């Protein structure tokens, strides 16, 4: 914050209020907050750390950051940690509840896509619209700050075979084939 110099990030870098995090093409970053909130920042993103604090009396922790452009996956702190996580973009301000996982994408224009995979959150657009999102729901907010309809997201496929964490050995890697089986997701036309 307050300088025009970018510093190469390492695992030991401590971020402070108003610090910027920028990822280049093909780069990524993981930001861990003291309360346990984690942001996995995707390539070509720009984020500002707005706050990471704890009220000394109530022990309430507050995490706030702003995403100017790019994409991040997030996981908020566990339910037993008091506090809140706020994510702002040029067009929407989101408060994610505890134990919430999601994704936020911000275009150069400020248009924002917000997805909640687990948990819940509340969003308020710069136009004043308020949207409550629960598990497997999402919303797109255009560059003017108008929210589209709430979308139902497909559920996550559940792997049935091989068991999660199974070690698989192949005598000849050139001939190796692994068959993955999972429970079908209603309405899915393809899987990635």
C-alpha cells in the first residue's frame, strides 16, 4: 500500500490493510486470513485487502477485501469463529456467512458473477438490489449494477469409484487408463 513498487510474493509475506495482490497470466495466489478465511486467487486478478481485524471486546473477527478484476474461490472461517467476511467488486458487495464456499468473477467492466457452492451469503448491488443466496445458487450483476435472476447451480458430482484417496499403481504408464465413476447430477449435460 502507498507505493508504486510491486513486491514478489512468498509464503512469508504478511498483508496489511490497503495492500494489493496482483496475479499475472498463469499465476495464482492463496490469501489466508487469521480467522481461517481463505481466498484462492486465479490468474490475471487484482485484489485489495480492506480489513482483517478483531474486536478486542466481542472477539468478532472481520475480513474484507475488494476484487477490482479477475476471479477467486473462497472459503470463509468455520461456524464457531465469530465475525464476517465481506467481498466487494465495482458493482456488488457480498457478505458471506461462516462456513461458506463460493466463487466470484469480475470482468474489466465490473460485471460480476457470484456463486455460492455451500453456505449462504447476501449481496447488495450498487443499484440497491438485495439478493440472498444459499447453497448451489448464483447471480450475475451487469456493469451498471443490475442483478439478473438468481440461478440454481448444479450439485457437485459425488465420486463412487475409485474411493477418494485411493493409490493406483500402473505397471506401464503408457497403457494406463483409470475409470472414474460418479453419481449423475440431475440436469447435467457434461462433466469437467
